[in-house]
C-alpha cells in the first residue's frame, strides 16, 4: 500500500512539475499619438520583433505615414523607420495589404486621381536586413472617367505567399458586360501573367465576388448572382492567363457565403459557411446579419463538395449569422476553422439628449464557433465559443479573437467576459495562463489589461509569443513564454 501511495505521489509530482504555464512579461507602457492609430507585430523572433503602426485610413489626401519600430528581446526599442505611401498627384495611396515574408514587408496600396484619369495599385518593399524601403512600383493601372465610375481592385495572396493576384473590376458602363483585368506577380514583384476578359454578366457598379489565388498562380473568383433573393446562385471562374473556365458552385441546399481559400497537402480547397436557401436570406444591412446554416469544404482539384454539414441540434445556432472566417489552422489531418459573426453599423452621437452631426461607429463581434473537419471533409465537431459583444469606435481593437496552435492544442485569445481569456481546445494539455498585471496610472494598485487580439504573434520553433495589451490611454508590449 505504501509503495502504491509513493508511486501515486511521484506521478502527481511529475505531472504537476511539467504542467504548462503560460506567463507574460509586459514592457513599459506607451501612448498613442492618435486614437486612430492601429498597431501590429511583425518579424517575431527569439531576439525581438518589430511593430508597424499607422493611422487607420483617415481622410487625409496628402500623406499616409507607415512607422516601423524595432525592439530587442527585452522589448526595448532600438530604431524606428518612417516612410510614406506613394502619391498620385497630391493624393496619397490607401493601404490595402501588408505581406510579411522572411525578411521583407510588401506594402500594397491603391490610389485614384480624377484629373489624371488613373486608378492604380502600388507596391513598396521594406527590407528588415537593410532597414530600407524600395521605390514605388506600379503593379496595375487603368483609366477612369471620374470617382463615380472608378471601378475597383481586389487583391489576393496565395497561402504560401509566393503569388500576388490583382483583379480589377473595370468601371461601370451601361448596357455592356462586366470586364475584368488580372495581373499575377511573384513575391519579388515579377509579373507572371496578365489577362483581360469580358464576362457574361451585366456591367454594374459593384459585384458580389470573392477572389483567391492558388499557390500555382491560377486565380479563382467565386461570383454570386441574385445575392439577396431565393434564386441566389454561385459560380466559380478560374483564370490562368489565357482563358477562363466557368462552372456552377452552388447547388440545391448549398449556397456558399463567406469562405477562405486554403492549401491542404497540395490541394486547393475552399472552406467556409453556407445558407441552405430554405428561408429568405437576410439583407446585408440588417442588424441581425445574414443567415448561415452550417459549414462546408470544397475540393477545387476535383471540383467537388466533399463536406457539407448543417449545424447540429446540440449547438445553439440562432446567432451564428454573417459569419466571417477568422482563422483556419491545418494540423496533420485536422482542419480547425473559426467563424465569428461580424457586423458594422453607425448612429448619430448624442450629447445628453441632443443628437449631434457626428457619427459613432458600432462593431459587433460574435457569436462564434470552431468547426473541426478532417481533410476528407468529415465533420468532427462544432464547438461554440463566445456570445455577441458590441464595441464603439476605437474600442473595436479589443473585439474579435485570435488563434494559435501551441503545444498540440488550439489556443484562443480574446477579451471574453471583459478580461483577457486564453481558452484551450482539442488537447488535454490545458496549461495555466498567468494574466499580465499592469499599473493603469502612476498611482493605485495593479490591474489586468485588455488584449488586442489581432496583435498576437508566435515565434516559430520557440516557446515565445508576443502581443499588445491596453488599459485606459496606455498600451503595453508583451512577451509570453512557456
């Protein structure tokens, strides 16, 4: 009996001794110059990281500054680089994408100018090693008559980040058909191919389309016809530089909604959420959101729907509407897709009982769900996450969530229940999350800040992750280790 008890105590001691502890070290606080500044962490490594911050596309035509700051492993700033997005005349470009490679950032921006009759896509490359920014390169351009007939661009990055696709929906022209122009570049900004096509659809000012680019460089467009009617249908258009192939995508009981392109062991797939068409789809400006009835997986290599699963009866799915694909993690034979309801609205600001001319912007995040497929499309589980929460104006930076697959488990970072949460799924190795504590002012006791979920970044092959926290008017850089 004593031997058994001693063995049990030894086992518990070993188990407790090896229990994972996720602990965070915060930096000294900093403050934003403007509440409209947004931050992200880039180039995370065991030796430090960089932050990129800029104003969130404010209405300033003459300057759009990007600020890069390098930090060492103790989160002390080393150097800062500031540069401006390119101009067309006196009009500055709007940032659209930042592509992060091993030692480079590619800044892709768009700009249009009525008098110059141009609408362009620009690219600038920042070199981490040299701490330099390249001259601007125009990746795409077309002629416009004015801002009301300016067309628009859609930009897609391949999962392996080797291909950049730019799809231009050309300006609306009455009684004509939709015209598109496509450019595909590699990640060194070499043009691989371009293609111009007149499609069979009527020319409009806007279309319901999603654009993706495969690792191979082929461009896929998911196009919706009669978006807000029970006659809604979707088609897939595939462009390869010389031709376009069109095929039906939707089918009875399956009307794809928001989705993402993924590469699974060399196979291109679309994963996302669908509407079954049994009830009228809710209009996009509804406060409730668009209907979603389940999740799907579509294999582009065989043009086959390999997974179609309606919400299970055990899942409270009433508020799973307007789901965006927040993240997809592919681990061996498992696919974890996180969906979250996301809505935007606005209202006139009130000063007491008086309504002003200023607007407040409202952002709804949640309800949310984890969908677990295997790579053959078999559903493993639906896991509910968080309920709906609304944020106002710049508070939106505290909304939504971020996911990392760490220590054989899916870890979800959020501000659920108004506090930093670190939820773990699909592993017995739950671990313990030690929340950071900070001083919110020069006087007073310590408290737990909020996390900015979209800033979470892990370091490959090291037990390190970085993120930014916030409380009041102060912000902290954080280094999490385990």
